[in-house]
C-alpha cells in the first residue's frame, strides 16, 4: 500500500486550509499540555541506551517542523547553519547522545512555539493556488501538495507524542 501524498481538496474552498491549520494547532496544543511541568531528569531519562528521550523527541518535532517549512513551503535547501541545527534531531539515532541536554521544558515549549509561528507566517504568505498545486518531489510517482505537508506534520507530531506518553509511563514505574 502506498502513501497518498497529494490531498485533493476543492481548491475553491479556502476553509480546507483553515481545517488543516486547525489540526496542526490542536496537535501542538495537546503536545505542550502533555509535557508541561516535566523535569530535566524526566526529559533526559532513557529506558535503555540508544532509546529516545522525551527531550530528543521534542527536538525532533521542532526540527521536523522547521525542515518542512524550509524545504516544502519556502522551497529552498537548508543553509549550513540550519543543517547543523536541524538534521541531527531529524535523524536522531546516532545523534541521541548529543541531543540529550540540560535544557528545561520551558526551552522546548518556547522552541515549539517559535517553530509554529514561523510556519504560520510562511503559510499566510501563500495564495490558494500555491497551497493546492501539485509539486514534484517527495513522492516521485504522485508528487505532493502543501495540504499533505501539513497533514504529515500533524501525523508525525501525534506519533511522537505517543512515544512520549510511553516513555512517561515507563519512567513513572
């Protein structure tokens, strides 16, 4: 089964953009609610060596949103500085040890808010045609559109929020 990376909204209905923005906003609000008040120890706790931490997953969510904004909405490559900042958190894996920091939950929440503001600022610069047009790339067979980009951002965040919930339960045991 192949992923559907082109979402065929009615291009005359601007409300569909608001619908997708509502989904990503709700996902973000819920993520922040789930992590508010966590200690640095909780943010950095690993069930086992090599496992993601809550802080690493939050860094990933932040980096994914910035990467998608730059790559798919601004339609440009990451700068050298942006690559250094975002790619380790996107990949995680071998970078997990360097991603475990002494940053507090307020740091992560601020970064989540900043990345969202930047995303919304870029989206508001688009017209309907920009938002719905089929773009080459990502999926070489079907292309993609920005409706799918926003859907995928929400999907990715919700997926990682589930991981955060599991880590919190394991930590509490």
